[in-house]
C-alpha cells in the first residue's frame, strides 16, 4: 500500500553530519607540525599587521640621588597580511538521504575536511620551504605568494635588517666557510653557537637556545641519531655525543616537497621551541567550519558549505635558522 514516506529530517541528519565532521577534523589536525610552531590568533580583521617591536633596553648603574634612566625601545618594519576564504560545497543528494547512504556521506565529509586541513598545513610549510628566496611561488591554492617579510628579505637571509638601526643578523646556517651545509654534527655545533651569540637591534646579546631540529622524513633517521646516540654517528667509539638529550626532533612531511612540486627534502632547520611563535603568525577569522544547509533547495540536495578564512606570514626571524642542505650558497 502506498503511504507517506517518512524521510529523515534535517535536524537528525545534521547531528550525524556534525559528529562526522568533528571526528574528521580532530583526526586530521593531529600531528600537524604547522599548528605547533605558528602563533594562532582569532580576530575579525580583514587585514592583519605583523609589527616588529624589538623591545626596550637601558638598564644602567644609578648613583646616589640620580634619577632612574629612561628605558628606550626600537620599532622596526611592518608587514600587512590579508585574509582569504577557502572552501567547498559538500552535496548530500535526496537519494543519499532516502537510501540512508551515510557511508558515502561520511567519506565525503572526512575527505574534504582532510583536504582542507592538509592544504592549510602545506601553506604553512611552504613558508619555510620557499624561505630562501624572494621569488614568488604558487601556493597550494594556486595563488602567487611573494615570500618576504616586513624588511623585504626572505625568511632565511644573511642580512636581515631591523628598520631601526644599521645592525643586521643572519639566520642562515653555516659550517665554517660552507653555506647551507648538509645536516651534520658540525653544522649543529655552528647553529647552536649562532643562536647563543645573537644580538638584538639594541646591541644586547640575547642568547637563543635552539633546542629543536626540524626536518622532512628524508632526514629523520640522521636527525634522531645526531640527537639521541650515545656516541657521534660515524665517529670513533670514544667520541661521546655531547648533544644527546639536548634536541627534540620534529618531522614535518610537508617539508619534503612544496605545493608546486619542488623537492625540498634536504632542507633542515633549528629553532627555539619557546620563541619560534614570535616569528610565525597564523590569523583566523574563522576556523574550518561546516555550515548547516537549507532544507529546501530547487535541486532537492542539501548543500553543506565547508570553509575557513585565514592569513599567515612571518615576522622577526632570529628564532629559527635554516639550511638548504646543498653545501652551496
């Protein structure tokens, strides 16, 4: 007998889709290194400013009866970023709902969320991978990106300016006269010293302890041996590894190749886990979100809109140093 069909309503359907989305997002975000090293902030600004404030200095001896000396600070370059929106339409057809095809719907939601999260992660990794040049590159969304900071320099430069004084600094790793050395014990020694000897624009030695080695999967084995072996890899048996336990090793799969297909697997980096977020900035207007669809559409489909809005960039960059791993400038 023909009776009125009892189709699932939007409320029940929405609850199931929401759960699928939340589970997929949590799984996809897990282990993404970019979210660990970028400072994340939420705001409603169309444009985001990264202003280089180099702090203040001026502590001096005070003689009896003397006024306290006034501390002075220095401000440098300004970088302005513009947020962009990214998203996709996930369609649930009438047939999907009628035949209770939630396996297909679940897979569609999972894969589009994973696509979005991985593209965000790649867009962050590409800031590092393309950080040795000021030449524009195409990012994971196909946009042209000019990889410079507020001082007009690439992320990794031998002559970073500060916009306040004539002082410069380098965050390129060297090993003696060799620029961009391959990952090695000697290169780690040089990088550690470079951090400890850093001077800020006020001329004050503000030592930076690089405690983390960041590599692509190609260099994971070597990095772990350099960081954790009792003895120096490739050395004599009595060559104790003084760095054992000094470094954490982070492996970021997106560093192996840029979104444009350039092999960057030999590049490697050292950073301060306490300070690196002072360099890398990620501004959200909206986290990845799945919007509730309208129940009535001319095509009888329900359209779930998955989207997010963000900007990303880098500011003052002494808290990370990098090498192309080529043994060449």
